[in-house]
């Protein structure tokens, strides 16, 4: 597998998160949300201080606004993975219904299979997150199984 620097992985993850989030809100707001989230998570993940998101005015590609100090490349990749997982979870929770069921799939598509594989090796399993979202969706719909006595067949009915 290709060895990629932590800084490159984080830059691509954050860029993809901004891309997907900006489809639910404005790009400026998406950048603000991610920047605020990074600052809030610095207490738990001190290496996040190496990441800065600059003003996007006049910049065509949000990769250019994400600046990462090379010191982050010395951080253990599993710690980076935990931070990425938490960033995704908190961002999805903050977006709520705006994120919707397709948020993770859109994120995977934007991120690309190479980086998806890399972050999976860092402990971030986006397919598992998708499955958890699907199960959560089933639970919130409050379906139950009811027997149809006439044909002795079970069918699903919304409560």
C-alpha cells in the first residue's frame, strides 16, 4: 500500500468533508463549522493545533485553504484515525437531518477509494458508520413485526 503523510490524509479528509457539507449549506459555513470543530477538539487531540483553515475568499479549491504544519506527520496514525472518526461523527451530529442517510456515501465518493482505504487502516471504517446509520434509521422508524393470522405471514407495519 502507498505510504501517505498524515498531513496529506487529513487535508484530503477535511477537504472532502467541506465539499460534502457545503452541499448541505454554504461553503463558507462548512469551512467555519470544520474550523470550529477542530478548535473544540484540540483539548482531546492536541495535534489538531497543527491544522489551520484560512479564509476561502478568492480561492477556487478548498485544499488551498487547509494549511497543515508538517509536525503532524510524526503523530501515530491510529491517533489521527481516532480524531478523524470523531470529526466525522460530530459533524454528522451537528448537521442532523441535513446530513441525511447519504452523507457518508457522498463523503466516501468525494474522498476516493485510495484515501478511504488509508483511513480504514487508521481505524476509520466508513462502511461501518454507514451500517450504523442504516440501523439507526430502522430503529427511529419504529417498525414492528405483526402476524397476519389469515395467511400466517408476517408483514412490517409502522407503529
